[in-house]
C-alpha cells in the first residue's frame, strides 16, 4: 500500500507571532519556520506503517512556494521515500488545497492519505474532511490510534463523551491528533542525506484545478492584552466587585 502524507510549512510553534503594521497578515520575515506538528505526527505514523510492512511506500507532499522544500527535506530525513512539491505562490485556502491533493491522489493511487487534523497557523481543520468528500473516500478525523486489519483500518478518536472507534475500508483519509504518536528524533546523518535527495516539483497549474480563494481576510489584529487579576479577601467582596462591573 502506498501512503501519501501532506505536510505544511508553518511558523514554528515556539516563535512569537507578529501581525504586519497594515493588518494584512502575519509577519513571516526572519521568523523560524518548521513542519506543522500535526503533520509531523501523521508522517511518523506513515513511517511506522512501512516499518510494520503495512505500507510499501511513503510519499511526502507539500503545497506552497519554493521555501516549502524545507519541510520536505525534513520529511525525507525522517524516512519518507520520496517528496513532491506542488508549487504555488498564491495564498491557498483549505478547499483549494484539498482539490490539489485530490488531483495528486488520482495520479499516485495511494491506499491511504494521512495529514494533520489542522495547521497551527490558521487552525482551519477543514482540509482532511474536504479531501475525503472530494475523493468520496472513508474518513477518520482526530485519530489517536490506528489498527490495520484485513477489512481496512480501525480509527480510535477522541470525542466529547470519551473515545469512539470507526471501522474504515481503504482507501481512506485520516487526520492525526496529538496522542497518535511521538515523532522520532532526526539524526544528523539522515539530515545530510536528505539534502541530496531529489524533490519532484509540480506546478499547481499543471493539475488543472480551480484554487481561487472563496473567502477573504480583511484585517488581522492581535487580541487585547489581559489585565492583571485582582485578589479579594472573601466572597462578599467578590460579589460586590462583580456587581460593580455589572456582570451579575
């Protein structure tokens, strides 16, 4: 079975987010970028599937500009067999990304597509669901455990009431949650080897899909800073302050 893993280049989770002065977006100049953590978990799961003999090939795919090759190098260093960059300089939205991944899936014929449940830059949590709908494949979101068997794959996922297990037939689209696994440490020799491995670059236009944005961001702004808390001596004083603030 061939597995495609979608990985996205995002601002590193440890970096400080700054909004551009004109409010048009987030400042990315001189900011550390890395692979989306949820996608890294999805890639780790795909690699474990190959090590168990469930998968025969793991393909890492990223959609973005030339700089997105960075995360594909990371994916190759982790152990992906090959990497594909769907090159686009446009700001893509979940539906456009899902369409591009569908076109690629129709070419590569994978048995499974793994991706993070969401990207930490936009937190849309839409691409996996849209991709499954476009492909008309089974889907399992927020996966915290996968168990493969002859009939397909069992996906354990966290819901409000506890845990839920879905039984999916392949091919399927699965999105990963934090508890699915812990990504492996990348060794320096593997990082050096990944630098010389080829990356297939496919222009987004060649896939002949409509990726025009359907929504528009008018302005971004940071949330107001939280005011310092106030200590009270007793419940009576607390009630009095809440009444003054017209909360109760």
